[in-house]
């Protein structure tokens, strides 16, 4: 038994966290460029501080990131050496359409990704492309206020069409929006939203979410029309919500948290707004304005597969409890779990639980497109990192995933860990929160040579792939 022979092992990254080169190749400015490192980041990514230009007072880690823009050949070679079958990556929208509204795409941007795909092909690596990974042109934020405006749908589809046509021979697997539920927690990063004083934030968020959901469905339609082999997935930040105790109140609150999280995939996979969302959004007066054809569009073009990120489970209490950090949002501190250096719970069995719940819910193939440990790495004097802690984390999660496949019958297409090469953290903008199998000599203050040095986990993961997950 074990994993299917065509199981897709690999790693995942995002343009804004690895590429850098934001002023090169005709690329235009994007929301992700102006998310600073440091204490102001949180207000900016949540849309509570409008800062659409870079200024002298802040440091912007996406500007250089880890220079994938110039070093992609070396990085992909390293992925090839590990035996990757798939590389999940994203397109920087403003490399293709610098303002988001040009009539014709920017050829230099298109060529850049073409070279990336060609490089992948050399090593037999299939690209899995996220069309929008926290990415929105600044021009569209200034003109339309980001995804709050329905006209964003047409801009996004223009991008999709160009990608589907131009990369037809390279890419068959696409994700429409990274962690689409992030819109509720980091709406500037997720959807280019900045809030005005006194406006109903929830209403804006669900309206923007609706536009993204319609755009996602229309992208599925377009992808299928352009190439019959195209498969399109949704992507959300997963992690089951556990009740803090078996008190019915805790159980109920946990259910509400799960529903809030599943809402997006519910629409994308099943093709309609779930009844719980209709009632609750209406009751709060935040049900989005829809056009007549929207219901039909959502119904006719559901996604082909479901992908998600899993870093941790969550723990939900009806009464106030001590909290713990985590991907997306804080929740109650689970007394049964250990925590990472950034305070995120570590819960491998939770991945098996999540896989089962998601599969039960949708009955469509799944893809784990992010999972990993952000940790402080300390290289020796040769730059080598013995990251046994990362190996332990990944081993336990892969074991749990294996059990879900082998023993529970979950249909799983692949696993891309976050992230093969160290890169910038999305939530904190830090460089020192590292996830990679490959160390990048780049420090918090931007200094360093950028040199790539495989860590211990590099050799371990290579063996995992070689043995199709038999040797962990
Ligand atoms: C997810 C994002 C990624 C990635 C990851 C790790 O939310 O999709 O972009 O960064 O989390 O989170 P962080 O970088 O905040 O540690």
C-alpha cells in the first residue's frame, strides 16, 4: 500500500515572499510590496492603516526577499536534487499586468515565468500555480478599493486568460486564491482592502469575498475552456477547531469557527452559499450584494480539487481562556500540545483529523499545499543547519497524512511543504522565521550573501521522496 506511485511530493512558495526584484522587468507595485517588517505590519495587513507607498521610515522585506527573481535556476536545481515532483509557486500579478488594467500583458513578466517553468521541466517538476497569493496591484486598490469592487473580477479574469493561454503547455494545475479565508483576518494582504473610518468591516469583507468567489468560479470555467486537461483547486487555511472541553457551549463555538473557515471552500466546492452562512450573514446585515447570474455561476463551475494549508489545529472556548498564536488567528491554548518558537501549536494527528473532515465534507481529491515549521535556525561555521526539529515536525505530519491515505482512504493528490528554500514570513515579515530545507544566508536586517546551503532536512526529504514516503 503506501502512497500512490504518482503522489506529488514537493514544496510551496509565494512570489512576494521569495522573488524580490520588485522594480525589475517592468513589474508594477502591489499590496504585498508595501507591507513593512516590524510593529506596523499588523495594522497594514489588516487594512487598518493605509500605506500604499513605501517610505523611508520602514523596511519592506518583499523588495528583495531571497532574490528568487535572479536565483531561480539554482533554487529549482536544488528542488530537482531533492527529487521534487511538483513545485507550488505563485505569479506576481503586476509582473504580467503592472497596473492590472493594461490591454496587453507585459512580455518581460511572461517570459520570466516561462523560464521558471522551463527550468522545472528540466528536472521533471510539475508546476502547481497559485494565480493570486496575497497579491493585488496598487493601482486597482487606488482605483477600486481592491476586491470590494466587482470590477476586480474582470481584471482578475484578464490575468487568468493570459496565464491559461500562454502556459498551456507547462501548467495543468492551478489554484485560484491562496488561503481565501485570509480575507477575514488580513484583508489588505488577502484582498487589497483598506477600511474607512466607521464602515462596516464585515460587510466589506464578505462583499469582497463574494467577488473573489465569483472570480474563482469563472476562472474554473475559463481554465476548462482553454485546456481540457486543466484542473483548478480552491485553497484555504485549514486546521480543525477543537472544543476546549466537552461542554456543549465549547462544542458549539468550535462548530461556528469551523463553519466560518469552511464557508469559502463550501461555496467553491459545492457551488452555493451554505444555509448557515445565508442566515447568519443576513441576520447581521452583511449578506453581499449579488448579481442575478452569480448563483448560476457558482453552481456551474465548482473546483476540481480541494487544497489547503495546515500548520496547526485550533482550540475554541466559549469562555475566555489563555490564548495561543497560530496561522491566521489566535485561539485558546490547547493544554495537550507543544508549541513552536512562534507559539503555533504542533499537532500532527490534527492533520489526519483535518484530512478526514475535509474529505468527508467534499468528497473531492485533496492536496496539502502548505505544511511546515517556522523556526530559528543556527548554522555552524560552514553554514550547515542540523534542523532535527524540522525533520521531527515533518516526519510526524507525513505519518499522519499517510495514515489518512492508507487507513482512512482519503484521496490525496500530493504534499507540498512550506517552503523548500527559506523565505520571508507572511505574518511577521521576518527572515529569521525559517521554513526551508535550504538555508539562505540572509539576515533580519537584509545583510548576507544570499548563498544557498542545504540543511539536514534537505537530505532527509530527498530520501522521503525517493522511497515514496516509506522511509521517514
Ligand atoms: C500561510 C501563507 C504563506 C506562508 C505560511 C507561513 O498563511 O499562505 O504565505 O507564509 O502561512 O506563515 P508565516 O510566514 O506567517 O509563518
